[in-house]
């Protein structure tokens, strides 16, 4: 079902959605198209998550040891004294890059393939009437597989970033993996898979479905001419703006859960999610929302912008709203 040639042959039954003859507005979805999307996901997710590695480093350390730093700025100042290399602010950058590059590969490329698959499965008319169902199902399916490949790198990254200095835990990727698997077995790399699914799948569903709809609104109400009549710069501006807005919704959806997880990690006692919610209260669950919106909005906007920049450079139209 995931073979590109199979999907392309199935699409011939619905030429009104996917033309056999490639045009600027609607290219054929063949192996070249899917490979472009896969590589775009690698570039967009791998680069952005690696860029914010210092922020992630401080966050992870504060969650495991809340007394280590006073706040984000204090953490960055202290760690920066160790330098910018893998021992300092970019400690754990290798599993971060490889993990999120693989996640982006399956998230973005898989989304395009699953979207086409579900359109063919539902049929043209039903897909038109239930487009959000297609977006949500495709993004959830893609993220399911993406997290399987992200999980071992995420586990390794956290161990590299949070292990005390006296443990002399390796700061390079392969030695760290060997250290973990040698002591706990290979299964240790995937022990956080289910929580990762619970966090990432709803997040990704909101990320893709919201983006698709916002792009559609842009070209329906603000830029009403055919999309291909606008410059690539204009199309990419729409992409970034739509991605940023989608990131705001992602932050809103995930923030209470993220706050509770941080509270659980910051507590000296073992508490459940429901207990953390009771301790924080409704208002406490939304503390720090502004900072999270800024970070997630910018990250999501940049990911979509990098992804579409790559796509348009390869001769394809920008994403969303089709």
C-alpha cells in the first residue's frame, strides 16, 4: 500500500484530483515527488530541532533537577561557560539531529503518501466532503511510524544531556547507545515509545490539519488569484505565516500536558498526571504559555518554510490548501 508506483496507478482513477500530466499547479504524485517530500522533512525537522538544542538541554536538565538552574537564562549562562561544542550548549546534538531528521523523513513524506492513500481509499467525492478527516488520518499515520524511529534517538539524547558529570556518560552518539544497550538491553531505547505517541500524534494532527486549512483560507480570502500566479516569495510567506499560526494551536493543545509532565519531573515524590493537575490547578496548567507559543510557533513556521523552500526549488508548488 505504501509503494509509490501502486499509489500512482490508483490515482489514475481520480484524474480530477491528480492529473497524469504534470503541471505547475498540480504535479503528478510519483516517486520523484515523494522522495522530494521525504528529503524536505529531513531538512526541516533535523535543522530546526538541532538549532534549538541549547534550549532543550536546559529544559531537560531543569525537569530532572529543578534546583540546578534558576531559570532558562541562568541555565544558558552556566552551560555556555563550557563552550558551544558537544560538551557545552550543544551537548546531545547528534541524537537530536539524527532523531528528528528521521522523524521529519516519515512525518512529512509519510503524510503526503498517506494523504494520497486515504483519498484513493475514500474516493474523490467523499474526500472532498471529509478533507479534515483525510488530514487528521494521514498525519496520525505518518507520526505513528515517525516516532518509532525518533524514540531511540530521543532516549539517547536525554541520557546524554541529563547524566551527572561524575557518571562520565559518553557525549557521542554511538558510544552512548552502546552504554545504554549494554546495561539495559536494546528494549531500553524504546521504553518511552507509548508516551511519545501520546504526546506527538495529537500534536502532529493539529499541526498538519490546521496548516492545511489556514493556507486554504489565505488563498480563498486574501490571495484570490491562482496560486501559481504569485511569486515563490509570496507563496513561502504564506507558508511561514500559516505554519506559525498552526504552531500557536499546537502550543495551546499541548501546553497543559507539557506543564503537568514538567511538574511530575520537578516533584521529589512520584505523582500521577491527575495529581499534578490538581497541584497546578487550572491556571497553573497554563503558566509559561506565552513563551511556549513563541518557541513552538517559530519552530513550526520555520519547519514549513524550509520544507516548502525545498519543494519549490525542486519545481513543485507550495504546500497546503489543495
